[in-house]
C-alpha cells in the first residue's frame, strides 16, 4: 500500500455521423487540491500513425512520463529497429507503459488461436522495456452470449495472460464501447470468467461513462485488479444520444473530447483513486474526437492543463 495516501484507432474507424457540435462543459468545475502520486502518460492514438515520432516527442516535451502505443509499431519497428525505438523512448524519458494488441480479435464465438499474436506482441514490448499489454473483447453488445461462450472467452484470455507473464508483462482487459464490456453487466461477465492472476483491468472512464457504467464504482469494486486508467471526456451530445439508444452513438464519428469539457465526473473518479489508494498509471487517451485547428498537439496541451488541475503532477 503506498504510504503517500494515508488514494483504436479501430474505434475511430467503426464510428461514422454524429453531429459536429463541440463538447459542452460537464460536471467538472475546478481542481482537486490534494495532490496525486500517479504517474501520467499519454496515448499516441490521437495522432496519425505516420506521425508516431512527432507524437512521442510532443508527449515528452509536455512532461508526460509514459506512453501508450498502438500495435502497428510492432511492424514499423520490427527486428533491429525495436532497439531504435527503445533508445528513442529512453532519450525522451518516456516509459513504454502499454501496447494495444490491435491484431488480437477476441470474438466470443470464434475460437481462433491468438497465442502467436500475443507472444509476438509480448516479445516486442519486452524488448522495449514495457509493462502492459492491452486487449478488448470482440463481442457484440447487442447479442446475448451463453455462459459457456463467455467461459471459453475467459479461458482464452487467461492463456494470453500467462503468455504475457512469461515475458515479464501483464495483460489488461479494456472494456470498450461497442463490445461486451460496453455495459456494467458485460464487464462483470468477462471479469468473472477470467482469473485475476492472469487478466487485470484497464478502466477507461470515457468508454464506461458512455456505456452507462459508473467509473468510480468500478474503480472501488475492482481496484485490486486495476493496473491503469484511461482518462478522456465524453461529448455531451454523444451522452444525449446514448440516453436514447447506444446504436446511434456507435454510428457516430466524434464521441470523445478533452478532459473537463464533457460529461465525465472527474472529481468523483479522483475521490475513488484516493479512497482505494490506487497509485498506478493514468494514461490520457483521446480517440474518436474532432480535431481543432491546433490538431492533436493542441488537445494534448489542453489535457495536460486539465490533469494538473485535477491534482496530478507532470
């Protein structure tokens, strides 16, 4: 227990039609005075794949301590180039926190063998000095899967978690809008089917809020499995559409926005971190958003100011 507290691009491509209205200010107003010990990183998904080096340099220059990268970097920096990426991250003083396993397709009713993909991601990320591998389930939230199907999905994820551990890494499950984990019930089904020794939890406060779940409750309930959080905000117009029916949101293009400009209740989440004494990583991840004139760089600067107001140090 920390003494301090004595507290995918694939989604972008799947989502296409929501009105281009800007995010309305949500419930967050002001800062939390008590400082937080959590290291804060940033995800490169906000930039095009071709701008990966620029993204890394921007994240470092803004003072973020770590980075999450998409799975394509495994191909771009294949072989000896992995050492080049490792050295660049070291020079930028960026911890490679997590790698999205983009090519792992965990469809509940498709038992294809994904162990080769996970092993490949694990060996690559181990070479970089990474910590976590991220997976999502590939289920359809509109379908009703049998208990046996979910058990089989959990067994496959357990195997992946063991493979990650073989490389000194930890596998994290990311409940994602548009999957089984979109809802509180779906998230619970997947976690109950997996072994907490091998499959941990990634709490994305934006996706969970959009799916109708309560992120602070999930942090408190599963804090012993929690390895890191994704911080992003949810557009007010997306929340209004979701209240009428989430199918319309899945067809939208712009769903998320900069921290503090949408519907996510960040003070309640911060309180949950204090209450559970969680001191692990927070990764700012802004996907499915409408880029302003300043692009991803401008959004990253705005998010930096927002997390500092919440009590995080950069």
